C-alpha cells in the first residue's frame, strides 16, 4: 500500500513523543522507588553540627537496632493430672479414702499436678471410674484405693498400656502373673507392713491394760473390730495379737511377775496345751485369747461396728482396735455411751484408730492410732511418675512396693507405718475440718487447742514404761531383732489363731 512521505514523517514524530513520555515516567518511578517521597522535599541550608547532651531528667536517646522477627507465642503447656478412684465410701471416712486424697492433695501442692477425684459408690463403679480416668489424655497416673479394685485395675491397665496405674493394698500383679504369666509393666501394687504397726498398738493396749489393772481395774481383754475377711486384714489381726503377747512377756521380764488380770487369769482356756493361763505348743507358751475379735463383713455399715464393739466392752475390753475404716465411728459411739453413763472425761474404755491419726475424733478416749500412711503411698507414686522413675521401680520391684518401718525407695524415704504422736496431730485435725466442709456437718468435737490438750493429758496419764516398751519394740523391728508374723494365707492365719486365739 502507498504511504506519502508527509504521513510517514507525522507517524514517526508521534512515536518519538510517546517514547520520550514513557522514558520520563519510568525515570520518575525509579527515583521514587530508590529515594522515597521525603527526598523530594526541600532541605534546609546545612548548619554546623552541635553535640547534643542529655538533660539531667531525660535519658539519652539510645540507638535502636531492628528487632528480630518475633516468633508466635507457644501455647501454654497442659497441666498434668493424677486421678484417684476411691473405694466404697469416698471422701469423709476420716480413714482410708481420706488418707488417699490427702496424699493426692499434697502431691498437687508439691508437684503442680491437678487431682481428679472419682468416687465409687458401689463395686460396679470401679471399672467405669478407672476407664474414665485413663481416657483423659492429661492423666499420667491412676490410683485405685483398696483391695477390692485389684481385678478392675488388671483389666484397665491392659486396656491402656501407655498409662501408669497404682493400687493401694491391691494384688493386681499377683493376678497378672497368674492369668498372663508375667507382671504388668505399667502397674504398681503399693502394700504396707500393717502387721508391724498392729504389733505396736497391740503391745501398747495390753501394757496399758496391765497398768490400769495395777490400779485396781478389771480388764481381761483388748478387742478388734474388722471389716471384710481378706488377706490384708489377716496381717492386722495376727500382728495385733502377736503384739499383745510380746507386751505381756515384756512386762513379765521387767517386773518379774505376770501382768495382773490380763496376764494371769485362767479364764482363757484349759485342757490340753494350757498351763497357768498360757497356751503352750512345741516348747513355747503364748498369751492366747486376750484379744476379742469380730469380722463384720463390711467397710461401710457403721452400725455393725457399733454392735461389735459394744459386745466387747460388755466383757470389759480395755480398748478396741478399729480395723474397718468408717466403722471406727461406730466403735466411738459405743465408747461415748459408756462415757456418758459413767460421767467419764477420759478412758478406759478406749479405742484405737487406724490409717490416719484418729486421736482427735474423741480426745481422751482414743489410746493411739496405727497410722498406715496411705497418703504417702499416693504421694510417692506421683513423685516417681514426675521424676520418670515409675516404670523402673515397677521393673525393679516386680510391680510390688511395700512401705513400712525404715523403707527407702530409690533414695526416697518412704516409711509407711507408725504409731500416732502429738507432733502429727495438727495435720489430721485439718482432715476433720475438710470433712466438715465436704459434709456440711460438725465433725471436730471441740476447739483444736482443746483437742490437743486432752490428747496430751491422756498420754501423760500412762507411765513412761508403757511408751518405752512400745519404742523398744519398734527399734527391735527396725533392726530385725524380732520378726512380726506377716500372715497372708488361710493356712498361716489358722496356725496363728491356734496359738493366739
């Protein structure tokens, strides 16, 4: 196609103008990019630099450096939990269950864990309570409280192998060996030397009875009210009877005579094997029949505890040992009736507390308490989990940890048995205050200071030789100089019942 020269020159001119405008636009854009808009402002004429000094009240402006890129805040760590599944009764029994929760609360205080409480109102609650605890991803330890949870713990510990389980007074590992051929790696049965603690209060009761008989009393027996007949209670029963025998033999050695009434009376038996009120077999004689005892078949029916104790006090039992948890309240009721009818301010009759320091429940009428430190069992189990030692201990001790007199576990002082003292009374008065909050009912019988004064007065009413004898027995147990029988089989309990009644 033909294009004139004039039109050609006009087209070229337009293209050149467009190119020049484009170059100007690109240049301006580049300038703004490199120097920013503030560079286009007019700058003042420079003046000589003067050093700026900070004023006395205004700090010098510090040079700032660009901050490093901030990382997003980490999500807060979840709080670890321990779960406690109670035996029947739960909080407020002032004994076994309350001691377990006390240990959990102390572990929460010292290790920063959260406590999950699961209360069992019947045996059918054991499995669902344990499973509920195990399903919580933050729970690192599940504690089952009581012999009766053994089977349920075996089931749930297998279902949740990544969880740690502990049982107070349980025999879960025995079941595992029997049914699975090996112990569980995540389960720790925590047991106690109840037989040794029971021996100490048995000696105390019979020696105190001997002292009151010296003053003209007529106390031929001490007593024991027990719960369900299970192996762990055999340890209490025989240890208590053995301790009474040891105490009366100690009296005989110290004073060169039999203890009055409880040591010399022939009412306890006659015929083959009997000799002057003692039962003799295989060259050794025993103070048989000094302990009245009853298995009530329950750990919850307080009325049965009352009825069993009342029958023993009717036979002039000096003191009755509570080996049935809450049934101690029934024993106490029987004592209160006698005290009220006779206008007594202090025993006898007495009763003996169990698991916790129960001296405060009826001060002046509780001779002492055999403290089975269930609280320490829960506390130690938690400590082992927090320190990463739990499964090592399970492996080392074949899944069974026994707490007693002088026990040390992996460098941790782990004693679990003692006789109550004035020193530890305060923390157990606190247990009563907590029970008041839980139940909404009055639990403490009087002001805490009055409680302590009455307990102190009762203890000081006994001669020093009584307490010295109990301390001597404890020392001999620690050193292995005497061996308190630990009875856990039917055959063994029948053998010792033949000797001690």
